[in-house]
């Protein structure tokens, strides 16, 4: 019988195993006063994970009208657990507990979820979470549109493409032999780059690469509709542009405004937006969910199903920092 993601999280809900884990993790990170840090972080992580599991399990059973709120609070708790696995002192002030994102207060009468957007704030939970994942900050006041985020989630791409007539920002990488791959030319067109510029773009997605050596074109003539690319071993796994879905299929995803936004950050932003709709824009939310007037409902349902499966799995992957946590998982 396959284990569920929450069975793996039991490792982090046990005081003895969690303390051993934190001692090793903090030592690698160069944390001072490790025993004090472990003592402070242990109860925070345990109870955040317990709360997260209850929120996610409740969200699985909840009606779509309230599901976003439950899933978002589950994400909040898992995000805090991940942050505390790196920084035992979090939160140091109440200001870092703000959402870190803001939405438009008034929605249009012809509101469409895929056209909605949020702004990144200068501080708050999302900002801390994103820094924890990448070591970098997003520009304050940066605007993120739901459509451009949804189109970059591999498991949501099929539903988004089915309902929205927009250029692809994420495409499946087709294996074509050992270390040979095919990439749809449509992604090249969406990027606005030439064929040669696109190759440089791919090479630049790998840290410490040798100039033009990670990825090369197989020939000057590609198969119809595709770019035929050869790569050195494991280059796809090391690229910031590549994501892997639950079926171990590789996808190549374009950055948002030149910035690579991890899947976890993407799920967080979209679910935040849905939860704000659900809580504070009940009329718009009701119209969107109950009137079946737009394709948004199909996309939203697909996204929430994907988020409830993938967000805990990806957090677990970050905690273990390898693929052990992702083998044979079901939820």
C-alpha cells in the first residue's frame, strides 16, 4: 500500500526525529546556538504541520464555495513550517505575518478570474516564503496575473489551454533518445526569442554552466513544429526553467516578466487570490461558482485539485531536499 504525503509528514510531527533533523539542518546552515534554535523551532513546526493537515483534509471534503479558504490556511501553515526549518526565530515581528500580497478591492462586473492580479508587498508571509525558496526577493509592487501564473503550472496547463486562447508558457519536453529532447516551437514563439537566443536562454538557466555547453541543437534543421535539443546528463533537472509533474514528466516553463517563480510560490499566490474572493467578494465568487457563465470554474476546480495534491508534496520535497519524499506518494 502506498503511503500518503501526510504519512511522511509524521517524521516532522515527532519531537525526537524532528529535533535530530533540525540539528543536522541548522548545522549545515551555520546557525549559531543550535540547541536553542531547535528548542524554539520544534513546537512551531509540529503544530503548523498538524494544523495544515487538518485544513487540507477539511478542504478535500468541503464545497467549492469555501474550499479556497481552507486550502489557503493549510498552505500558510506548511509555509511557516518550511521557514522555521531554516529560521528558528520566525516570526520576529507581527509585520511578517501579513499576507505579503494584496488584491484589487473592487472587481469589475464582467470579472474573469484569469484576468485578476495581485501585487507583491515589501514584507509579509509570502515575501518570507519566497525568499526561503529562492534566496531572492520579488520586486515590491510587482503585479502577478492569474492567467500568466496558471499557464506555468504543468498540471494546470492542459485545463488552461483548453479554456483560454493564449500563447503557451509551459510545454512538455518530449524525450527523443538518450539526452535528446523535443520542445514545441510554440514556446519559442511565446518567448519572443530567436532560435539562437532561445538556446542561450536555456543555458543561462543553469548555474555555473560552461558557455553554450549544457544545451546544443542537434542540427540546423528541426523536426516540424519542434526544436531538437541535445543536453548533457542531468541538465534538465538542474535547469531553473524545468519542472517535473507527478508522472515524472519534464516541462519547460517560461519566466514571469523575466523572473523564475517556483511552483510553491505560484500555488500560494493563486490560492491567496481565490481565498480573498471567497471571503470578501462573496457576490462575485457566488456568480463565478454558481452561474456557470465562464470557463473560470473549470480552471479553478482543476487548480484546487492540483494544489491540494502538489503543495504538500513540494513542501515535503523541500524539507527532505531530495526525491525520497516523492516516491510512491498518493493523496
